[in-house]
C-alpha cells in the first residue's frame, strides 16, 4: 500500500502543504492507512504535498518497517539524535515530544502551518507550538481520502463480508433448529444435553467462525432479542434467553485481523411466527431499504437518502427523528455510514450530512424501526456506491421467519 493520491489533492485543496502524524497504528486508522505499517507504539509519519512520505521509527522497528511499510523512506530515531534530545529534557515523556518537534523542525520547518489530524495529541501540540512550529488541525483530510475505496480495499471488505455471511447463516441455523419449550423458550442440544439457547451460545458461533477465517469481532456482535432490541446498540447479554415468536436483531461487524478492514450487516429474524405488528415493521423496513438501494448513487446527498427513508417509514405510519424530533418509538437513527478501517466512518447518511456520496464509497444502508414493547427491526446491507447506483456487497438473503 502506498500513500493514497487523494491525500495530497485534499491537502492542496485546503491550502496546506505538509502533514505530521505521531501515533501507533492499531487504534489510529489514519496512521495505518498512511503508513501501511502495524505498530503498537508511536512512530512518526510526515510528508510535504507532492513529495514522498518519510517514516521515522524506533530502533527496534526499523528492519520490520523497511520490509512491511508502504513507505519507501524509513529512518531510525537515531538518525535524528534521539538519545541526546530525550536526555536533555526534564522528563523522558516530554523529551519524546521534544524529539518529535525537532524532527518536524528539521524536515518541515517552522515557516508554514503543518496539517495535523483532529485527534492529534493536545500535549504534543503544546510542545510543538512552544518550539515555534505552526500546526493546524483540520477535519476530513485523511478521513476524506479513506472514504473512497481502492480495489484492494473493496476486496478486503468483501472477504470479511463473505466470512460474516457464513457465520450469520450458521447462527440463524442454530436458532431455526432450536426446540420450542414452555413460554416459547428456545432449547438447543449440546453434548447430548438439552440446554436453553442463550445469546452467548449464538455469539460464540459468530466468534468461532470469525477466528477460523482470520477475522475477529472487536465489539460484541449484537444479538438483541425481544424488547431489548428497541435500543439499536443494545448488544444483548450472554445470559439473555432466546424465545420463539420474538424479533432477534443480529448486527454483525467483524474485522480482518490481517488487513484491518471491517464489514457490517444486520439481519432480524423470528423463530416461529412473527406477530402482525412485527411483520408490519419488517415490511416497512424492507420497503425503506429497497427504496434506498434504488436511489443511492454517486452525487446524491446523504441527507437526501435519509429524507427518503423518513418518507417511506412515515407513510407506513411510523414516527421518525426528522428535524431533531425526540421520539420513544419509530425510526431513531441515520440511514447509514461508511465502513473501512473503522466500522463507523464517513460518509454519513444522516439528516445533517452535507456532502454528496462519491463513486467507490462503501456505505451501509440500514433502516430500522424500534418499539420498546416489541423490540427492534433492522435490515442492513453494505454497498459500494457507483456512478449510476450501487453494487450490493451483501449476498445474504432477507428472511423474517426461520
Ligand atoms: Mn452499521
């Protein structure tokens, strides 16, 4: 992976001519995107517009960084007097920051503002400014470049999606094959014994499948049954007992361990018979999903997509959060979000979204309806936005009763 061309273009458009990052790269998606290097400790990444980037890493990481990073020019802290600068500071942590300032000074200079990400550490910013460096935090530079996926990124997301669909099929099969006991409690067979089917058991099916395929669930896979599902991000407790005739929301968002990409999908199923209100919710959500998939294409505003979804669901008789309305049931969230090195990234399809969708954005389309007495109903696909429409990366069928 090399530095994406878009980063330079966006920097230039914003009138900036250099950039500086100092971070580890497992949590910081921008740092991994720029460097292509996975490191648990901070390192320096900097570049000027139109020039090749430079990475400066601690001694221990030097040989690995030279082999693995997407950056050609990799140097060691020792090329920049690391020991001497740190020793001269009252505290090694402050010394480390003075070291970053010294590198930035040498490579980028104090004359022009240096772009840093909004998440740039405040303390480091203070040290840089005290050393006469000008830094300028700006939104949506690297994040904006990340929104438009290159073919290898889409390939990575497709792999996670495929794995996730395999896991979801297995989980749904477990629910579908469950026996229905007293009060609708679901039971499964485990080691010859009849056991209550708990959320933890279903989640374990997901997690094992992920691990077998080089993926991992970093958050908890959402398995929210019955009224609990009325909170869109209620994950479901391991000891929650699954029951027949209730909606079970399965919102799945693993990531690939190797290349760090996520995918995201939701299916809602009922073991047995869906009640009339549940079926009505399902049909309205499905209609909203279909309308959104028909309308989505490059150039459409995210807010327009959300308004379209409001229209469909309001017409079906449900309340929505249109205009910032506080509601206790109905459609309570945005239509979708970008997915990539973070499970939630840009572009957004909420009412406040200002920029148009672009070709090769990867976004979710996930209308949902929520009722504290009934639970949640959400259908989420992940799609690639194209010039004329979209390419649905989700192949998994949509089926309410199982
Ligand atoms: Mn989602």
